[in-house]
C-alpha cells in the first residue's frame, strides 16, 4: 500500500485537558521513545520520571489499531548540585534509548543534563500452587505434583549502572550502536563513545575546541548512529551543517568527516535561528538523513551531501511572526523528527498543538491538529502556502516531541503533559 494514501486516525490520548497556565512544569514530557520492536513506549518528564506504556494485548479497534496502556514508572534522576562547578543539575530527562530485550527483562538508557543511567525493568511473575481437588484418589506408587498457576504479573525497575559524568556541557542526545554493546552521547562541544558493560572505557570521538565561551560560534545539536552498521554516525551543528563520520577511517573527525554544504538563505537577523538544526535522523534503510531546523525539514542523500535531496517548508505563515517568536524566546525551541519504518515519510511537530506528516519526496505535507474530542483534523499544506495567523494561534502549545513506531504506521505525539496516538 502507498503510504501517502493512508487514512490517518486519532485513536488514543493520555492526559487531562487543561489550559497551558495550569500545567505544572515538572509534568511536561521532555523525552520519549518506542522500544526496538515497538511493544513499549517510554516517556521522560521534567521531574526526572520515566513512565512506561505497554502495547495492549487485546485489540479494542475493529481495524486493529495499536493501543497502549500504562505499565510502570520509576524515578530516573533527581535534582543534583555540582560542587566543583557550583552548578545546579536539573532532573529533567533529555533523551531515552531502548536496548535489545533479554528474555523477560527490558533495558533502557536515560540521561539528564550530565548523567547517563542504565535501567533494567525485570518482569516479576507471581504464582501459587493449586491444591488437590480430591485426596482420596492418591496412591503411594502414583504421586501427582501440585500445579503452579500464575495469578499476577508485574515489573520491577532497578538501576544497573551509572556512567561517569564526563560531559562539560549539557547532554542533548543518546544514540545506541547496532551491535548493542556501545552507544554515543553528545553535548554542545563533544561526542563520546561508551561501552555498556565497561563504563571506564570511554572514547572522545569529536570535540569543538574553544578556549573561551565567547568564542563558541557553533555548537553540536544532535547525533545519530547508523541504523544497521557499527561504524557510521552523523551529527549536526547550529550553523546548519551535517557531518557524516566513519569510524573505520579515523578516530578523529576534524578533517575526515563528510560535511554537507551550506544551503543558501537570505541573510538577516533571524538567519542563525532558522538554519540551526535541532534534530537529525537516519532513515531506517540508512540511505537518507532527515534534518529538522526551525521552519523546515531537509532531506539529504548520504551519497551526496552537496545539496539537499528535498527541502520541505513546513508552514510558511510562521515567517510573518518571527519578531514575536524572538521576543518570547520561542526561536530557541528544539523540534524532534522521526522517520517511518519504510524510510519514505517523517513526522515532526509545530506550534498551536499541530504536527506534520510529510513524505521525503516533498509531494504531500499534512498538518494535523491535536484535540481531546478524538476528531482527526488535518489540512494538506501546499508549497508557498500562506494565511494570516490570528490571535488564537497559541505558541505556548508546542509539539516538540514526535515518534514513529518502528514496525507499523503509528505515531506518538507529545504536547505539554499529554500523549496522543495516531494510526493509519
């Protein structure tokens, strides 16, 4: 089936309807991720909590749409204070990554600004023996063992490992290597390669060398490891450049990384904010890089980084409100992007409780509007589309986090403290 022809439906929501002013800051969702097979979804919030949802075993929908139910939660991070730097370390979760499941146990990585932790969520089964119905029939030579029957099932989280605090600046991304043994993390100036079993084995892959903070003209904004091989990864910088690195070539990527060429833009006061790449992802087939900047999504063919394969301007009317967005510091918002399992589409968020599902070829850009009435509201946004944004367009209702299910056409959308699911 052509994915562009799919009929998307709003199917589920977690969270209470509330105005922006009443939402507690600690309850706002700050990170989320599907597990590798898509049977679980993990959320992180500003209070440092991890909340895990499980795919429902029964299908309520006649059409077989995926539905999730609450499973468990744990306190991943707490507020801390760095004595050496006299710096507060917030507990909010910045990034979550699932690892391969081992038997009945699940593993995931979570990080706040400074510390990465490895969590195990073990399955706990409660059983009891069933007594004999009739003891008169028992004979000495024939002994029947009592049967154990499972009466309940639960999950017990436990902290397996805390990794050393080596990052000088705020950690923005975790990305797991396909071999399941390593992962990389990035902050504003550096990228590190870690070993899951041996935290002391850390390799600094890349570093922007600045002597003073006032010299920091560009920063690392995101990193992502290749989905199928163990030697390629990419990272983005605030000047709008993507770097594609190969571990087989060199452990230092200052001169060996393949870099994308700058995209021509009208140079004005807002240009540094508009070209800043907030998130980049490989497509599951590893052939394309999908990069989200403030107002557009650029797709790059990994074989040719000279120019973008496609540029999709998500919503042109926002350009008329750039002064307002700057005055309220919204230009610093970082929108995530997630790709479909067939590597042809992506989903990303916007303001006013809206998000976009578009194709890499740039043929169809659908804008959806979140609501609590289970209504599927969407419009097709053509190229160079423009409308006047009225006073009801709320820039505080931000859809910063989006995630596409790894195996089927189901997307998860986070807005403030609410989680929405759409199925096709």
